[in-house]
C-alpha cells in the first residue's frame, strides 16, 4: 500500500501544479493532503458551493483546507447546477451535468495557473458503480491519479488514518441531489428539507445515513436509510418520536424506514437494465 502512496506522490509531482477538486470527503481530502505534501505551494484546491451541497460539508471543507495550509490557494466558488438546462428535472445522467459544471467553474482557476491539471478524488472502486460524471469529467480534461495508481476506497481510508487525517473514518457522502429518485424535481427548498433532516439525524448520533425524498400525489415521504447496526436504535421509544417530529416539521407527511439499511446509489436499483448498461458503457468509454 505504501508503494501506491509513493506512486501517487510521484504522479502528482510530475504534474508540476494541480488544482484539486476538494469536496471535503474521504477521497478528495486524502488526495489534497498528498498533493500538498508533494507540491507545497504549487497545490491549489477548489470547492464548489451550491444548494446541492450540505452546508455542514462546506464548513468542514474550508476548515480542513486551512489545517492543511492551503490559505488563499483554496478557492471556494459558486456553482450553478440547478440553472443547467435539464438538471432540476433529475435525469439519469444528472451526475454528468454536475461534473461538467464543476469542471467549468474550476477551469478558470486552472487556466490562471498555466492550465494546471484539475484532479479528482475518483478511485478504482468508483469505476464499478454507475457514475456518469466520470466520463463527463474526463471529457473536460480531468485527471484521476488515484485510479491511475490503483487505489481502492479501503486503501484510501487506511492511508488517511496513517497520515492522521480526521476524515479517515468519515461516512460516505454524496451531493444532496442523489437523495431524489430520477425524474423527481429538484428545488432549493427540497434540498434544504433533506439537508436539515440529515443534520437532525446526525445530532441524534446517527452517522451513515441518507434521507431519500419521495413524492406521491403532492404528498412528501422521507425514506430513511440508516446503517443496519443502527436500525434497532432509531425505532427505540423516544428516538423514533423525535425523528418523526423532525420529519413532519420539515414538511414530510410520512417518515418511513428502509429495512435494507444504508447503501450507496440505491436510486439506481430501480433503473431499467438497459439504462444501467448504457450509463456504464458511457462511463467506461
């Protein structure tokens, strides 16, 4: 595993300069740390801020970038996914639109640095999932050095722990748009409902979770995905009542618990097989 860390450092050093697309999650935090160690003041970072990003994640990303010594080399910029034609309609290739917007807002920063490569925290395990954004980012010139050196999610966590990164055991994250079934309209208000519900669940001590937004005949339903080990606790007297009260306060008529527990990308489970095949084909091309 240390060989892969050395290979990643060498790859980043070979770029000369980089702009790390930094969300604050496990993967991008690790990539930023290695890039800072390898390149020093030739490492820059960009964090794209929009209503699709949890507010707590923006704050955490800014704090970690400062801890890593980025200073004014960390650029926090507005992105506008909801204004991209078709994005709010939430098509199956929504992730591609998001990554295109990310590359568009990071591009001017990279250009000012002499066309420094924009590097993403994609790892080899991501390639096995349905992620249309991977192909879209590649089309825009993004580099994925952790894929190039063969780093997996678990290896990134293990190396993050060895490097004393506070993100080593951070729960899996994704933009808030992923909480909506494909075809369900995404709006700023709905994004805030999901964000505040998830914040409330974290305050109750739940870590790995998703609040999935569903709508039927103008009735809002929150489907909660919680780590399977926490399922008994969320239905315990007192906790259950607080969860239901929070959901109803945020406008959900029904609050349901998904007994399958948390799993990343659960909205893909209901996509037609031919759509999944097409998305994966596009991703790998």
